């Protein structure tokens, strides 16, 4: 068995190498080059498609429709110039890098102009959740851009093209940040606009960097020059450009990681040390930049010594962090923050029971429809009471007054409610004979054409004299 073990190991290595190979179905270098250069063009058809896609994405963000936003990202040509930058860096093609950056700048300008004009004339001015989500980049945006770029350039370098590029465009969400920046510019919110552009920049840089790495790994033929000195100079300049682009991005990624770690530890601190059966955290605002944790509490009032103990224990979670506490008995209670927190909790609770609520609504609608259908078949009192009264006064002069109504029978031992019954209350001047009561009952039964009826007779009571 020991002699066969190396053979099995070699076979496993071969199968794994074959399974994960990126070179076996790789397209020819000339075909890859042609495909990338065709995608970076930002004129004619591509430019008009970009404008229409920006309009669609802006409308989707405006009405908070995820499906519309996804549709806009599917037709957007923004991925082309970004991959062109990475491909140019990987093949030491400085002219392609310049051309790609120029086309990307044109695309960004057109996108911002289009989205800003749309939001300036749009009657919908409130910022929806899809818009607000595009103003603050996180670590996860960096990871999505990195792996999305890897998937995108692998798709471009295959012999058989697939739907990788549209999928990457959706995952990395390049268009929504530009539309959000246009929204913020239209509303004069330059800081939030900068945040949206920051998110777009992170996505673009990491897509380009991951594209460059794959192109280098696949050994795509670099651009050839007249002499070796020119080749070395271009390679050096390309390396410097790539390095200057990558270093700030890695620094920004590091900052994002630190922010996410701070948020996670702060959230854990609130859960471990503050939240309890007697204290409810109505609102928690965590600011990783200022290292401030701002909480609004309801429930038992925490005295100052207990708050000091909380601030001391906070150091074991996030050193140098500041804890601000607002309580119901404090004059500095942030009512707006409290209201926002309660509304968020209410939204979360109602979202969890959404399906159950829909089922209850459907049941009630079915019952209402049945009741309406049943009522449509029932006797119309308003149209028939006067006519029946006139007929009875002629046929039975002894009748003084009648009341016509509908009701249901319900006995003490009954398990179900009876059918609808027409009830005729007859008031006479004197007590009727049994034969007269029978005549009136038979006439009323025939008059109602077989409906369930009930006749009640009563004698008028003369008014008492003083």
C-alpha cells in the first residue's frame, strides 16, 4: 500500500490542478485584447446605453425598487473602462490605461450629470433606503469589489463567454453610487455625495487591481515596444501608477476594517453590559471615526456610579472609546433618536410577521367577499317595507303599524347561527283572533316567496292618563 500512495497523491494533485486550472479554456491573447478594447469605448451606442441605464437606476433608487436597479446594472457599460485599466496595467500598456481612464472619466461625468438633472426635476425628494445605503462604504464593499473583479476578468479571458460580467456589475453595484451622488448634488449634500463617490472609487480600484493580478497570473502577452529601454520605462511607469493607486486603497481598506471591528466590539459591549431585563436600549449610535458610543435607554434609571462602572468596563472592549448615555429622566434625552429607534424596532417586528399578516388579510378579505355576496342575495328592506305596509293596511284594516327587520336565530343549546330570517312585527289596536293571525302569517309567507319569515303580533297599549 505504501508503494501506491505516491501514485494516488500524484493523481489527486493532477485532478485538482486540472479542476482549478485557468489556462485550459483561456482565450487567445489577441481575442482577449480585442474584447477588452471593445468594452472600454464610451461613445455612440455605449454612451447612449449608459445615459438610459443611469435614468433607469435613478428612477429605481427614487422609488426604492431593487428590481429596477438590478435591471439598470445589467445594461450598464461601466465595467468596460475599469477592466481596461487593470488589463492595461497587467500588460504594461500605458496608452490603454490612459484611454481607459479618459473613458471612465467621461462615463462618471455623464452619469453624474444625468442623475443630477433627473433628481432636480423629480417630484420625489425623500431619500429612500436604497439611496441611503449607497453613501457609506464598508469593508464588505471592498471584498465584493475584489472578488467581483476577479470573477469579471476571468470571464473576459475565457474562450466561451458567459454571463459573468452582468453578474459582476450587479454584485459590485457600480451605478447606484453614481446615481446617489447625483441625488446628493441635486440636494446640495456635498458630504454625502463625496461618500457615494468614495464607494464608487473603492469598487473601481479593487476591480482594476484584481483584473491586473489575473492578467499577470495568466501571462497574457504584454505590449511590445521598439527597444528594451522603452519597455523598461513603460513597465516602471505602469508599476508606479499601479502602486500609487493601490496604496491609498489598501489604506482605506485598513481604515474600513478598523471601523468594522470598532462597530462589532461596541455592539457586543452594549449587548453584554447595558441591555438587560430592566434596561432597554431604545437607540444606539456608534461613530467609529470619533470613537463615540451614544445610547438612549429606557427602563430603570442608572445612577452615576453604575454609569462610571460601564465606562470603565468599556475599556476592555474598545480602549479610548467614549460612552454617552441618555436616560428617560435626563434633560438631555434625544427624543428624535428615541423615536427613530422605536420606529426601527417596530419596522423590524412588522417585517418578521409580514407573511402572517398577509394571510390574515387574505382571510378577512374572503370573509368580507362572502358576506357581501350573501347580503346581495338578501331581502332589500328599504325598498319593500313601505310597499308591504301599504298592502297590509288595505288587506287587514285592524293593523295599526308594522316593523320589518332581519335577524338570525340563536338558541341556548345551538352550535351554529341560523339562517337570515325576515321578522315582521305587527301592532294592532286590539288582540287579533287566531284565524286573523294565521291569515296574516300565510299572506306574509307567500308575499316573501318562500323566504324564512317570522311574524310577531302585539297589541297597542293606550297612553296612561294623568
